[in-house]
C-alpha cells in the first residue's frame, strides 16, 4: 500500500532580528512512497525547511500537511518514526564503529538481532571489511555508505536526504547516489533528495525546482 505526504497550501516564515523571511506562500506537493523525488534550487530557497516540514520535524506556519501510512491518516510523530535521514556531513556517531552505527537505530527500537541485521546491511553497501572501523577511519564516501544503510535499516517508508553528495567528489557522488536509489527501489521506500547535482537529480522519477517560494516541475 502506498504511503503519502501531502503538502497543501503551505506557508512558512521566520522572524529573525526584526525581519520577516517568507519562504513559501501557498506551496503544494505530494510525496509518495513508491516514487523518488529530487528537489533543486538556489541556496536559501528553503529546501531544507521544506524537507523538515515534509518529514514532520517542523510544522509550517500555515497550510495543511496530510500524512497517510498504509492507507490510514497518520500524525507527524508516526511519519518521523517511519522516516530515515541522510545529511551532507554524514552525522555518524564518532565513538561507534561502522556496525555499531548501523545497529544503533535498531537497538533503540528494541530489535534483539540488531547486530545481525547491521552486518547484512554492511555487506549490502560493500563495507563488511570495515565493520570495526570508526567514522574517522573511513573515507567520506565510506561514511556516507554507512549513513545510507543507517537511513534504510529500520524499514522506513520515506528517506529524506539533504544534499547527501554535497561533500563528495563526483565519482564517489555517483556511486553513493546509485546506492541510495537502489536501496529505495529494493525496499519500496519513498526517497526525497535535495541536491545541487544535475546528475543526481536526473535519477529521480520526479524533479522539482524550488525558487522564490514556488515549487515547479523541473524539465
Ligand atoms: N530557524 C530559522 N530561523 C530564522 N531563519 C531561518 C531558520 N531556518 C532557516 N532560516 C532561513 O530560511 C532561509 C531558507 O533556509 P533553508 O531552508 O536552510 O534553505 P536551503 O536549504 O534551500 O538553503 C534562509 O534564509 C535561512 O537563513
Ligand atoms: Mg539546505
């Protein structure tokens, strides 16, 4: 069954240092768990804010967000619990080794076989031989492969990736992007990816451009 996040007439603004920053005014879009979506746009356009709203991490100042999981209306907490996140700077736990980082979200959810599942995922992302290495002992591309596995490991319905290849060289960026889209496809999970890379964006089923508060289908 398809899960969905529908943003309907979203408005969002910040008050900072006496100034009002208006990011969106009446923005709508639907994110589906059976599709990948790429969002591009200039820095400061509000791409990260849009991800936070879609993932139920932040409430918009106006408009409505409808979440549906397995055909039933859900709240922001349920969406957060069913989402994985990938960031530009990897954000692995520095004191845990690769397998420990992967096992963590499962241990927090009470899985008894967290380390067995983590070992499977390490193999899937080609890093079995780096299992006992901590993040600082891994390259950027290797750390991001661990972060991709961590995002998908607890069977989320959506994975949100905010400039996931922004810190990687172009070859590594391609292989990490390929891994993310492959994981989304095989786990039947929705993927929303914010990127400045045309090549990465071109892998998505749908491409949207966020600019000057408007979201448009990109060519
Ligand atoms: N919590 C906040 N308070 C005030 N301004 C914010 C806050 N979060 C983001 N902004 C501002 O909103 C704008 C869009 O930010 P962001 O969503 O991070 O854009 P992008 O990811 O497209 O670069 C920026 O001008 C940023 O400074
Ligand atoms: Mg951003």
